[in-house]
């Protein structure tokens, strides 16, 4: 019975969230792993950005988070602040640092990846209103951007 429930849950999650296998792999499977992490005083294990992310530049579109989402929890557990330098990315590790460059005007901003998304085809990041202003974006605009992970950044994986 338990095995069937697990299979059904996996099938459901694959329909709802295409990234679920990566998310599930990051969850400690044994209490001993969780206990060891807590015993060391760490909430999550610390890692470096993998070689696939270091120096890799993604090009696509950026959209702006709605400021009305203030206070909502992001994927890393922190609360969204429209006045912060945060972005949502589906591919960069949570906690990593990246540089977002507006390809229409050349403005660039250093940001922190704190959330997952966007879930719209062609969009590679959602940016906070503060980052949007620094990039020269209007509140409801979508602009072409290049996103590059900053090499050597410490990342806290979930």
C-alpha cells in the first residue's frame, strides 16, 4: 500500500511540478542526515556553484515580481521584500549570486537567487521591483536579459 501511494504521489508531482525530482533529491532521506546537519549548526549543507553554472550565461526574458507579494515566503524560506536585490530562477542554485544584464540598455545588477520560477515559457528570471528599477524596467514590463552566475559564490542548497 505504501509503495503505491509513493508512485501515485510521484506521478502527480511530475504533472504539477516538472522540477520535482531535483527538489526531492535535495531533501534528506534519513533522520541521521537531518540530525547531522542540525548538530553541526547548519540549516542546509553548503556547496559551490557547479561548473555547469559558473560563467554560464543564460539569455531570455525577465519579468517583475508584483510588490503586493511582500511578505510571502520564497523557496529559500525568507520573506519577499520588494526593496531587496532578489530574483527567482529555475536553474541557478538557491542562495547563489548572479549578474542580470538588461540587453536593451546594457544596465547590470548583482542579485541573489532566493526563489524558484518564473513558470512562463521564455522567461528565465523574475526580478524584484528594486532590481527592475536598477535595470531600467517598467513595473509591468518584460525585457530581454542575460543572466550569469558569479563564479566562486557560496550557495546554500535546499
